[in-house]
């Protein structure tokens, strides 16, 4: 199963709906191109909806960090939404939950991303 990416804007924040597996190769490349394209167009407030992401490998994790770094360097923000139990465990093990803000409610995530 590959990664499907949908984007929508909610109250000035780009919500990126991800579905599938965030893994090395085409999936990570697609996410990178999507986020970079949106950032190059001037968007700097993002919520990454991971509700339908079944698996994240080390490359996927690296891309989440790269996305965070890229957007923060542009004075923006990235919030995570609807982490699955597996994704939450992975982020806890790697101590990345201390870097990312994660939410279970979209309106709270959007409000936080707006700053």
C-alpha cells in the first residue's frame, strides 16, 4: 500500500491528510514534494493528520523531522494529529514526542498551529 496525500486548508492552516505507509522511497518522496511545494507557495502552518497511516519506517520518521525543521526554519509550525498507537509508541521511543506537539482533536491542532 502506497501513501496517499490530500491537502485542505482550515482557518489558514494546511491540513495534510496522509493515508497508507510512510516508508522509504516513493512515499517519503511524495510527502517531501508536497510539503516543500506548499511551503514554497508561502504556507508555513501545517497539521499532519496521521490517522490512516498504518506504518512509519525510519525514513518516514526522518521525513517527519525534516518537515518540522524545514517549516520551523521558515518561522512556521507543524503539529501532528491523530497518532495511531504504533506511531505514538515510535515517537515516544525516539523521544520525538518532546519535539512534536500531537493532538487528538483537529480544531485544537489547527488553533495551536496558528500560534
